[in-house]
C-alpha cells in the first residue's frame, strides 16, 4: 500500500495553485502582501519554464490519489480537490509563491471598517460552454457553499452576512471585521459555478461539469482515470498550452516511478524522500521540491498528568535532535523543525528562539518536573507512513536517556485518526497544515482551545493568553501589528511547547525532462495551464 | 448402481453443495460486516474533514444509519440485501453495483488471464516432470516451484516489470491502456504474476496425478501395444490428468481472486481489488460490504461449478 497518499487523502482544504502570475497584474489593493512575501517568491524552487512555450500534446499525470466526486462544496479529500480545481475557479487564487492573486476578480475595494468588500469581476470570462460569467453566478455559488451544512469548508464563510451582485461587482457584507476573509474567498470550495447549475439538475451538472477553469471534463464516470481537455473558452488567451492531461490513479509508489522512467507518465506526485537520491541521478527526470505550509509535529495529550507538566514537554523538546531526524528520515529533503509555523508562511517569525537540542538542558528540565526519573508512555503513528515510523523510532531513542520509555503503536490511517480524535492516546505524530494563505488557519486550529474547534489539535493545550492573541489577530488589518501579535504567540508557544515541530516537509514531484512550467503552491495545489512539453 | 440411483445421488450431492455455497456466502457477509464495523475509523470524519464540528459528523452518521446499534445496522444491511440493494458509496455517491460494474472488467480479465497462463504453463511442465521422474528436469521443475511458492506476488511483479518492461522494454510497466491491444499487453505481466503463485501447486498435484496414471494398467497395456511414449503421455495420461488440474484451479480461484488486490496495486490496474483497498482505507462501508459479497459469491460459484463438473466426470466424488 502506498504510504504518502494516505496522508494526502486526509483533510485538505487547498487553495488553487497557478503559475504565470507575472502575466496578471497584482491588484494594488492587496493588503495582506508584505516584504516577506517577495522574499518567499524568490525562494520558490521550481516550475520555472525556460524558453518559449510550445502548444499541443498530452501529459499523463500518475497520481497517488483518486477522485471520487467533483462538487467543490462537498469535497475535502485530495483526489477530489486536485481534480475539481482544474475545472472550477474562485475569485482569487494562491500563487506558487504563496501569494493571493486576482483570478476571476481583477481586484477588490474594502470599506474603511473592513466590513464591506467589493470584488470587481474580470471582464470577458466565459464558462466552458461559452456562457459569460456574471456577478449573479458568484453570489449563487458562494451562497450555495455557505448554506451547505455538510460542507467541509463552509465554516470559512461564517463571517459573510450577505452577498449582492452589483453590475459587474460582487459586494460581500461581513458580520464583523475578519482579516482572513481574503484568503478564505480563495479556497477551492468558494469556486464559481454557473448559477442554478446552468439550468441542469445538480446530479446532471456534476456528471458533465461546466466551469471557468483551463480544463474541461466532457463526462465524469466516477472512474479513477480521466482525461481533462483544454477549455477552448479559457479566459487566459492561448492557455492551457497542452491539448489534454490524462490523470491516472497509481497508488503504488514504485509503479509511479517506473511509469515515469518508462515514459508512460510524465508527472508523478508524492515522491518518497528515500527515493530522492536515486531519482536525482536519473538524467531523464527532473525532481522538484516545492515549499509547503506544513509542519510535522509531535502532539502531547495534555489530559494526561505528565504531559500537563510543562517541564516534561520542554524536556522532550530539548531531547529531540531535529537535525538528526531530518537527515535520517527525510533524507535531507526537509528543513529541521523549530517553531510550529512553517517559515514559508507569512507572519512565521524565524527569529523567535525555540528550545534547541541539548541533552543536558533536557535532563535539567525533567529534574524540575514531577517526573524527574521519567515514565512509560505510548506514541501513536499512522501505519504505512514510512517517514513517521522512522521519526517515531528516533524519538523513542532520543527520550531513552531521560528515562522516558516510549512504546510505538501503529494503526491504519482511519483507525489512527479516530483514536487521537477520541483523545485515546499519549503522544502522536501528525502534521499541521495551512491550506489557505492566512496563518490564522493554523493558529486557530492548532492553538486556540476556546474557538479553534479541535481543542488545540486534540492536544487540549489551553492557554487563554494565546486564544486571546489569536482572536485579536483575526480582526487586525495592519500588517505590522498583526506580525507583532503572531510573534508574541510564537514566543509563548516556543516556551510552552504544546507541540514539538519535527520538520518542514516539501512537496516532492518528479517530472519528465520535457515537462515545463509545472508548479505547486504551498497549499499543495496546481492547475497545469502553464505546463508545456519541450 | 442403476442409472436412476446414480442420478439421485448426483442430485442430492448438488443439493448439499448448493446449500453449503449459500451458507458460506452468508457467513462471509456477516464476517465482513462485523470486522468492518468493529475496526475503529469513521467515514463521516473522512468525508467532512478535520474541521467538521462534532454535530455535523453526528448528523452525517445519522443520515447513513451509523448511529444505530450494530445489530440494527446489520438488520438493515440484510433487509436491503434481500431486496437486492447494496447501497451507495459514501464517497462516490454512486450505487455500489454501478461502481463494481465499472471496475469488475479489469479484474475478471486478470483472473481469466492468470487461469489460462497457469494451465498453459503447468501442464507441459508437469508432464515433463512426470515423464522424467526423479531425473534432473523433474528436480529442477519441482525445486524452482518450491522457491516460487515462497515469493510474494508484489515482489514477483516488481521483478517481472524490471525484466520485461524496463530492460527488454517489451511490455508496459503497468496500467490498463485505451485500446484492446494495450489491454492485452497490459494484462500479460499481472496475469503471469498472479499465475506464478499457483503454478507450483498445480504442477505438484498434476505431476502426482500423472505418476499415478502412469502406473495404471491401461498405460501398461498401451505401452504393450507398442504405442510411442509421447503418444502414451500426451493422449492417454494427460487427458486423465487434466480433470484434476481444472478442479484444482477451481479450488485455487479464491486465492487468485484474493491476489488481484495486490497485483492490481503493483500494476496500477483499477479493478475491484484496487477499489476494495481504497474503500477499506476510507471506511466506505457499503462498497467494502458489497465488494466482499460479490467476490465471495464469485468464488463460491466457481467452486460450486468445479465441484459439480468434477462429480459429473468422476462418480466417486458424489459418494463422499
């Protein structure tokens, strides 16, 4: 069974990726942009096309995830999201460098009280059937998403009080000022469909979906393999470059790489870190790592007395050598973990000191706890994720000198998830993720015990000061003031250690040397309209 | 035994086999249901995502009937089954039978291809081994067979891909392709992989059967009549040995159907084996239950047909 795809089929709210953002003028109104965004753009590793794009051809993309259905409002698993986001587009998207980029909207204006946002629709956008995009389509689509109580991401729209069409503009009225709103609007779940499914029934519509995206799917057969065809009415004239993209489901990682090497596939996802070295030596293959908004974390169950003890958590943080961990289990592909927030995320502050590896400090810290001689505990992992099982063994060895005996429990992914969500664990390894560009997602979900919805990612870490800062930052619109609030949060959690940040893993893709212009955004999404074959 | 008595014996045998087949199928359905629901995991969480509120998760579980007691859920499952309903997938929102119908083709062709290859390879090798009893070729055929038994299908598959798809570049590394020719090409290696797992078993029993036949009086008389050894072997011995081979293949069909789960994975075929694995991962209960039932029924039916055909051909079996 393939391993990494298990991870990907979890919760995934992923904002769409888009290459070639330079071609589209960034709205000057963009308020969340900052100097650090520019440096992040410079850091983006890959997908840089060389030469003049050539038109035509087909690319086969062998993916480790399978689509099951294509409704943006009801999707959360990676196979669904990464398929429907080729067909449907939102008003804004997240670029490969992680910046919000105008897409079906050309920009927006915000009222002084941050309670009214007016988005200006891009002129000349048509759905794949040729019907022009109207403001009423946007109103209908986002209202549909808001009203869907089973919508995995409909909570993101909670701040919206109402939406109105005004000529070529769409006016959002918010119940309260909400800083993450701009990012929320860019999520795939807020993608635009033709109002009333273009006159079809809901079921019939998703069997032959119509969107504004670069690709169209003539008929959805609920099949794991499908072929996307270029949308001749796409609003970015001349794109997509390819005639079609065949998306195949190949769950076995070995088979994926064999297909790439034999030429049966040109792009594969989820390359395991252990295969990176051998692929790098293959001259017909390009290996690309894309920065992600992800952090692999060790979570403590603070409902247990020993993990309630801050000294114990601090001792463990000191005892885990993340540099060694990254070298051994991530094969040098990932950056060693420091703080919870990945450095690729805006407002992550790399200057905040964290508890770095020191066995002597670990011992001193444990001596101050109620458990100076250690204790026995369990570490839960998702079976099949090779990297995590190696992490677990390294952690087990690192904690031994403290007298902390760790027994590793490995469960299949669904069982693992149910188990930690019932708080039936001591420690577990998972990853924290931001799928939209606003840091609030990770801050509230992982740290805000009061409002985050998961009791600080099922850790039960409850620091009212942190909850208050997270809330304050949600209604703060000055970049520098928001930065100060998030820096303060990071200082507190660096000392409190609700989680140990293990590493910041990249997305690793392998492509044929002929593939140009392939890029993935830090949320994990890619749209492929800029891909061409040399 | 008069003809009439023989027919009655055959009918009663058929009746007993049919009853056993029905019982086995029901047993599999119950086992699949219980195992699936006892293992932790929540499809509602998977569909709704981590951000879902507990009340949204509960609502979806209620909608799917998962909040009821296990016996009540089982009652609904059986009641639906009796009415011929297998329910709809939680993920695909499609009827389970539609999904199975879409994917069963690749798996059925794989099982058929493996069966044909298994017989086509076992028969000549077993004949050779039997005719050269205790000589080098006999030891080689049996020895390699034993080693073959010890190799897991996923590993055999990888080796075959390395040899035939990467080095010789004769066949595709995997996938189903779009044209009939691509389907045939694509099926060769997976069929061979699945076949290799049962070929040693077939060779061993086929060889034993042939040796038994070789010892019998009619062979001695055929030889005495001056027939060539080749003719004795291929006309008289093989004909008698092929019946137990087919029977044995029938009995191993369950193993073959089971191995498609692994083989499909290794060769990127999207048949029911792959669907089963994904549905287990996702805890898509209706699909897993439906598929288990369909696979069990297929296996039971094939076994039943094998039993009945064997009994028809060899009257001794009916009396057991």
